[in-house]
């Protein structure tokens, strides 16, 4: 049986870094409106494991933060086990 794959995004650290750059808090609703995604989608990609990330959703979020997709999303092979770098670059 193939190993399950789970993905997470760096949305939260990138949201904090962008807020620091612009000088004010950025809400999930702000991101949702700017990317034309729903609030719930943004929240889920920020806080949950994503078994099958949607390419367009990830592309919109990565574009919003000005980073390549590969820098925005990372793989977890088992819940809690990170494969790749999980911190935002400044």
C-alpha cells in the first residue's frame, strides 16, 4: 500500500512576515479577498494538513506572498513529521 502523503503550507509565517513588512495585521479574510479564495479555504491551507493540495489554490496563495510554489508548500510523510524546510525566509 502506498504511503499517504500530507502537505502543509507556510501561510502562517509568511502572513506574519508580510504583516511586519506592511506595518499592520493581515487577516485570513484579507488574503481570501486578494486571492479570490474563500475564507475557509485560506484558513484550511493555513492550519490543516492537506492530503491533495489544489494546484490553483496553492499558486494563488504563493503568488500573493511573492514566492514560488515550492517555497510555499512542503510535504509531511507522517502526521507531525516534516520533510523539507518549514520556516519562512525573510
